[in-house]
């Protein structure tokens, strides 16, 4: 008899949309131990599926992998996340011998679908191939069906969210889907659930669109086994109590991430005017306090989350009165607000709604439009280049036009749908200095001038610029584990030191010491890195835009702040040394890979 | 403190203030509150008199506070589906499929936790076609005198689904027939007098109410409640 695998269903669901074949593959206990779940296990599956570098991310070969983690499905506070792993359609190296070279991509979302995948009896869903025409997938416990989705193709995510659940005839189905941006293969299209929660970054929706897959619906009746039931219940009680009545919980509930719109602006760390500045003088107009007074109605939570950071509201005045949506959050409010100098809260809500409805990544979209605004202001491009749009800072109607063009890839939208790197290549001159990306992936809402380690965080992220990567190797390893468990980052601070590890031990029956835990995180990070290295990414790709070294902040409490190139170079040298990677090529050393039980990687890295 | 919460004067449990404990809630609800519009969307009137023996015990939902996190589902399922570990009987892992309280989500954001309303006129019991037992007077479906919860006797139940149909068409549709046997499931047990959903709701959105009940049920479906809440919250004239 096979050894019982605790904490997992032991099954990965594989669906090939080309042939329509559905397979239930056993999950290797060794992989479960080494790569945990979520981002880690998704990466291992991606590595196994793509046996060579340079695969076109939009080809049927590229798998789209939906991964909950070992916490998913259990009522541990805030264990709601699903990580989507694939080869990125949006990143590229400075040079590589492979025309389709790109990094890995992972993006995770909250809501309810991650736990539901586990209730249906799976530890992950791997989708390959390409359907002949638009389809959606229904997973109802053991039963898996691929159904025609032609009538839904082209539909915005808000309307689709409502129509789809009606079609399924049971509100207990959990769904996720793409909007027109994903269908049109915008490189930074996202996957959305509940009409607002998004796996925003890295173009997962673009890959989903390339497979002609509109949506996935899941419903289940099961739950995976745990190794130490009694201990698990004790730790669960402790975890729940840890969130009760604390200032941490209260602040998240009241403002969600929107509290940072003002605090980050005050710290000079906000993306403002295409990252030219770190302080937005009108931050209070779009921040949490204003939104609470003018927009928000209710708080909403993901599965078993005591924080409820999602704020749903309604626009009450102006041309968009009656619009119901959630936000602004820190990222949406900063990227579509501060970064574009939008101080009109109602207009900002409309932007956020449209970006979600089209199924675009809020971060990349706000970054791309900010870049175009700056290029336009500087006279690098004129309104003819922008199809007649007078794209001035803070102009909401112009921004709305641009959002639509990007999602539909009309006119300038076609080029803009490929991101700031491609735009700056076309525009030329020194526009690369204010094309704010790393490896082709746009930076998020945290600015860099005031923090050297924020620069290291962006430069070394395996999916291209990522604010959630971590500022040093240890933080990055811990974050990689967090993303692999199915736990939300925002809840981390509510757990007592060591409690997360103890929960994982009780669930899996393995002894997760701090050393083992960090090592697993390091293993995951190194496998991602090895994938990128094999594609051709080198040290020259691990950098941040010139703006942060050359143009000091001119307003706010941190006026004058700028990074120093030598200090950045030294910080990066230290980073690679600590990682055990080559200083010139960034290749992970064979002994490092061996110590992480990644022997299978060594021969792949020439 | 919180501007949003102050603004929404019409709450479903319009007597509960956010800081009030369950004890205070009970006091307010039970003492001399004639024609109190509580849970106004589905119960028309409540007359509660302290002196008389309670005839009614149920879980009430404050939709204003529910965030749709479904913690209630997991603790309900865990308590009511115990597992034997060695010699000990312990709560289960909280698979929400087996929960007696179920949250239904809508777009725009409205979450409706649905659980047995313990209706005084119990259309489910009325619909049960099983002959009353001569000794106890009970049909297969009956109200338990001690807990006041509606229970099903699986031995006498014929699995016809009449009770679920009655609940679905006349009330909120809390009863769901077992897909194999047709016997009713998802009836609230009140957890031996200590409802776990009330105890563990991180947002204080649920309350256990004991008292006497008179008046009629509105009998709104889940969809109708959602529609009313959507209008009340998002498409209210006050928002303009």
C-alpha cells in the first residue's frame, strides 16, 4: 500500500484543451515535500512540462497551472489564495538566443476558488493545449466537462460574473475568468474572480486567452486529510484567537491596503507621476479616509479571513454616479490614481472598474499610461501617435479612452498592450530611462528613490519587477513559502512566530523546522531562478531603471532622495554572494543546487 | 468611529449596535419590544415576553456585518460532523459542504448566510407526509422540545423531499435533500445550545435569539433578499 499523503488530496487534474483529454495524475509525495504547493509546486510542474528553453508562452505547449496550497480548504485564517503559474508572455531578457525567451510567471488571488479546488479533490489544475473555439471548464468533484463559451466571448468580467453563475445554476460554484483583454492577448491581462479579485500580475490572463479558455468553475464535497487532527485543532484555535480585537485586525478591516495611499506618500515611497516623484500632494483626496466617507459601503472577506480588506462601494456624484465597485486599494489607487496625478476619487473608481471589467492588470495598465503621459508631455510623441487622445496628467476621460484601446488592442493600444519596454523601444531617444520595468514587467506602486533594498527587491524578482518579492534572500525565501501554502500575505503578521510552521507540520505530519522551512523557500526561489537562467536571463537583466539613480525627488518630505549606483551594485553583489550565485552571470552554483536537492537542474544550466 | 456604519441606519437587526455583546442584544430583543422589526426582511413581527416559556430559538443574521468569509460554515460543519480520533470524539476539519449554515454570494457584493429560520408555523413539518407517531405525536420531521430545533428522524423519513420543497417555495430554502437518499439535511441543530457560528463569527454578524415569536414570515427567497439588500446598500436614493 502506498504511503498516505497527509495535507494533500494526492491528485493533480490535467486537462488538455486540444484533445479534450482529462487525466487525474497522482501527486508525487517527494514533490509535495520539496515544493509544498502553490507557487512552489506550480513551478516544479512547469519545469517538468517545459523541458526546453524558449517555448512560446502563447503556444498550446505552455501550461497554465492553478495551484492552491496545503493550507487551502482548511479553515486557517486567510488561507484563501490560489497561485497561478505559467511561462510569462510579458517578460524578456536583454539578449538571448531564444526568440521567445521569458521568465516564469506566478500570480495569486484570494476569494474562494483555491479552497474549492481542494474540496473537489485536487491539489492543482494543469491546463495545456488550445481549444478550437472559446470554452469554459466545469469541475464538479470527479466530473470534469469542457463546454462551449462562444456566447460569453467578449463579455466584460462584471457582467460575465453574473451571467456565468446563472448558467451554472448553483451559487456554490466558485469561478474565475478572463475579460476582453485576456481574449485579445494583451500581455498583461489578468484572471479575475468575484468581478474584482485578480491574479493581476504577469499576464496569466493572456495565457488563458491563448488557450481559448474563458472561465473555470469548481464545486466540491471533500476535504484532504490531516496528519495530527487534535494538534491541528489546537493550533487553529490559537491562530483564530491571534486575530481577535488586535489593532492589526482593526486597521485592515477599516482601511484595507488603502491606508498606505497616504502613509506611503508621506514616506516618499509612492509611485507618483510615472515614478518621477514619491509623494502625491493630493493623496488625501484618494486615500482611505476619503474613500470611507465618499465611496465605501461594506467590507468583504475572502475564505475564512478575519481581515475583510475588500471595500465595496458606490460612486454617488458626478458623471459616474451609480457605479458599484470596490477600491481604491493601495495598488489600484496609486497606479490608476497617484501615478497618473488623478485626484478625482469618483473618476478613479471608474478607471478601476473599467480596468477590472476588461480584465487588465491594474499595476501594468497604470504604469503604461503613466509612461505614455510622460512621453507625451515631453514631446517624444504627439497626439497623432496616441490616435488623437490628448493624454494629459490627471485627465480621467483620456485615461478611460486609453484603457479601452489597450484592452481592445486598437491603434496605439496594440503597441501599448505589449508594455512599457516595447513602447520605449518604439519611441526611442532616452525614453528607456523612464520606462519603469524590470525584465519587461512593469514596477508596482512602491517607488524606489528612498529605498535601496526596494530596488534589490524589484531587480531580483523572478517574475520581473515585483513588489511582493522581498528585500533580501531570507525574506524572499519566506515569501516563496507563504505563496506556496495558499496563505495571504496580509495575514502573516497575525500569526505568532512559528505558528505557520507548526500548522504545516500538523497538517502534513512532517517536521517543519525553521531550517527546513527556509530551505524549501530557497529551493523554490532557486528553481524559478534556474528556469530564468536557462532562458538566457543574466545579471544585466537584474537592474532597475535609470530614473532612480539620476532624478532625485523634487517634492515632499523626502525631497532630494535618489539611489547611488555604486551602492546599488554593491548591494547586488552582496545579494548574489548570499544566494550562492555567480557574480557575473548570476548562475546558481552546482553545490548550491545540490544542497537544495535540485540536482536535476544542474545539467540544464550550461 | 466608522462613518460607513453610522450612515447605514436601516440595518436588518436595527437594534444591534456594533459594540453590544450578545447578552445586551438578547436583553434588548426580548424585553418588551412590541412589533420590533428585527430581521425585517423575512420575519414580520416579533412579540417577546419574558414571563412566558420561550417557544423560539434561532440564529439571526445581521447582513450589514456579514463579510461573506464563511467561517460560520466551517465551524458548523466541524461541530456537527465529529470524527473519532483514537478514543476521542473531536470536531471535524470543517468541510463547508456539510455545514447547516450556507453563505450565498452575489454581485454586486452581498452575502446571504442561510440557515433554518425555525419558523413558528413550520411549513416543513406541515408538509411531512409521515403519520404522527401515536406515542410522541411526531412526524418524521418534528420540533425538538428541548432545543426547539427542527429535527428529522431518519428511520421514519421516507425521503420524499416534501419538507425541502416547502422550505424552498414558502421560506428561504435552508433544507437541502441528500442527493442519494432524499432525506432532509442542513437543518440547524443550534449546537446543543451553544451555536458555533455565533461563537466564531469574526465580525459578530450572527446572534442566537431565544424568545416567543408571533406574526408572519415574509417568506423571501435568497435571491429576493439579495435584491433588496443590493437596492438598500448600493442603489439607494440616499447615495446620490
